[in-house]
C-alpha cells in the first residue's frame, strides 16, 4: 500500500535512470508546450464514417509523435455533433481556453491572460487546391477566432514514399527496387493524378520527380479536374515508350469523389493505386506543419526506404 509521500516500506522504488552522457545520448522525449494552441485538422469533402476514420488515424499519429498535443478535427462540410464544422471546432477551442484562464484566476493562480493563436489549422490536402483552401480560409475567418492556417502537406519526400507504398500494395511497383525480384504487373510509367488545376499539377510534379527517382520510371502529373488532362499525359507516356501505365492518386482521399479515380483509370486505360489515406507520413507531415507554424522543435521529416 502506498502512502501520500511514496510507496510503503519494503516495496521496490523505481529510480529514474541517469541520462547517458556524450553526444550519442538519446534525445529527451518531446512534448507539447503547456498552453500550446490546438492542432485543428481541416478535412474537406462530404463527411462520413470512412472520412472520420481516416481523420482520426491522422490525428492519432500526430498525438503519438507529440504527447500532450491538443488535436481536433473540423469538417469543411460538417455541421452537427458527429461531424462538427471547422468554424465550430475553432470557436469551441477558443471558449475552452478562456474558461481555463478564468478558472485559474478564480482559484487564485497567477496566470497570464492567453494570447497568440488559439489554434493552428492544417488542411488535409496533399497539394494546393485554391477552391478548397479559399473555403477553409473563409471558415477560419467566420469563426472569429485567432487561428493560423498552414500550407498543404506537399510536396515532400514522405509523400513520394507513400505513393510508392500504395503502388507496391496494388502490385504496380516493386516494394524495393534494390532487391533482385520482379513484379509482373510493375508499371513502366506513372500518371500522378491531382486535383486543383494547373497549380496542383506543378506541385505534384515536384513529388513526382522524387517518385521517379525511387522507381526509376517516368512519372508525369495530370489533373483529375481538367478534361482531357489524364488522357493527354497517358498518350505522352506511351509515345515516349512506356507500355504498362499506372495511375497514382496524389490525394489523401476525402477531397474528391472516389469515382473520379475509377473514371480516370478507365480514361488512361490502366490500373490505379489507392489514394494516400491514413499513411503514417500524413500524420507526421500534419504535425510538422503545426510545429513549424509555432516555431517549436523544428524537425525536418525524412523519407525512409520502402521495405
């Protein structure tokens, strides 16, 4: 039985291990600063069970990387208790911060009045989509809450890794090109499908170059939301010598109707991989946008080989 001051006599006492000296010691575990703004994941698309599951997984990954993180989900097209709208989530975060301050003052604690952003809003988007970003920005303004809006998650080497994994899962790429085995259905040309117009295609092209380096095959970006873009890129790849094409969605998932990917694959006459979904890199990149916005523990996320 334990006493208020510690374990009862005769029970073993766990003592903290001393820090290993020298430059090879393990870094101290990082935790969210006390009173740090909330990370609010702005989720586009029509809310549903699959979208909620994906968003929950993304924020779970972010929390595991930064213990103590206040991570929340706001739906761009939400509007009820099950799928709260982005502006409602921001307003609630502001109310809770004010309530904590007032409770601390009422308890006689010497605390500073909260200042700075209430939240950092991270769009759940791999690439720029001006229409969706305009709506997210408007929702932040409508909330009348001091919040900072970050850039989208890409381009980034970790997204190239995620695309590689999704292609390999579909049997359209080798899991590791350094290993001496082949995949009969491996593609020799990749169409990187994005949404958001020409700006999104250009941004996807940067990640596409990283993917091409991983796969050692040509990769070209195309727009799902521009008529003829997918077919045109497919023709360019085939005319340059690629015969077995594959379509890789440069998308998290909720931002478009999944039927568009199926239609694009038929248009290009090739198989398609799954969207990026809740790949671990998505949660890590969302957290990286948050920490960069706040200037805390800036770390450059690194890509890792696909095994």
